[in-house]
C-alpha cells in the first residue's frame, strides 16, 4: 500500500492507497509543536486502525506547505515506518508544466491538485481548494498550471472576526436560516457562508472569461461540500483530490 501525506497549515491529511483505490483517509490537526516521535506514533496509530502493518507499505509521498514540519514528518516516516518519503519539491517528476513566474513558489498541494485534475478530468479547469487559504488554480487543456488567486479561507476569516471585533462571538461555519440574520450568530454565518459563495461565483466567472466557456470547476478541501451545496457553479466535488495527485506523482517517479 501507498501512504500519501498532505501537510497543511490547519490539517494533516493522510490517505492509504491500494493501487488506485483510496482505502482509508484521515484529517488530523496540524500541530507545529509536535515532535517527530509524536508524529511517528500518530502515523503508526492510524495505520493500525486501518489494519495495515508497516511491512505492507511500498512507499510514502509527502507534500507540505509548512516547512518547519516537513522534516519532522519525514523523520517520523523513516524512524517509525522505515521508509524515506518522496517529498514533492523541485526536481520531482509531476507531468505538469508550471507556468508561474517562480515555479518554486507554487505550493506542493496546488501542484498535486493540478496533476490530479489534468489526469482525472482534463482541462481547462479551475481548481478551488478550501483550506486555511482558499486558492483558485487554473489548469489549461494541455495540463499546464497557469497560476491562480489566493485569499483567506472561511475559517480564517471567522477567526479574524472573533479576534478583532470585541462584540462578535466565535461561530461555526454553517448555513443560517436566512440570508438576513435575525441575531449576531446568524448574521455572521450569513456573511461568512453566503459571502464566500458569492466570492466563489464571481471568481469562477472571471476565470471562465480567461480560460473559456468549457472550463470545469473542481472543488476540494474540508469545506468543499458545504460551499458547493450553496451554488451551482461547482461541477465536481473531490475532497481527496490532493491525495490522488500525490499518488500519481509517486507513480511517475517510480519509472
């Protein structure tokens, strides 16, 4: 089996593949204070929960946007799983040409998303990743990564409201009874959810103006289902898209 690891600012997402089939997946909290031994024990725990012994693993593919944790998790893999992970970085085969001004500055998760979208759905496509940041990523019909747009994620915006507005409480991101909130919690939920939905619709329209009417829209990330349920501009919901891309990158680098 292949273990894929996506280290984000908020979540550490794991996927266990048997061939092309995602057999198990997990979202864990990212903790920058956690030591390699703690991550190693956590990895052993999730594998045990899936009924997978370390001897069953044929490889590990890792993407990270948290440099401080990259080596911690890589060391945990080597010490506890006895495998050196393939880290998605400069020099790794991806099959996707990066047309960014500085290709090295594109997050490894965004590269993995582009690989998966090109292989599974084709282009042109707009990939929306709802994470700590919400990213919009453009892939053309040739499978080339063109660039994109980055803004604060929904949860980050909610945290900012709570931290910087003294009278506003913390709220869960959920659909309120109506757009016009009748109390502070519902008003905040309306602004956060419907405000982001409107932003997504506007950005999709602008991307389509540049990529063409045939552009597909693929949503991924932890909040993809919630956002997609409130709009019809999203064609495909693929919550584990990044993990699929990591599997494909690992396979490309075994030749």
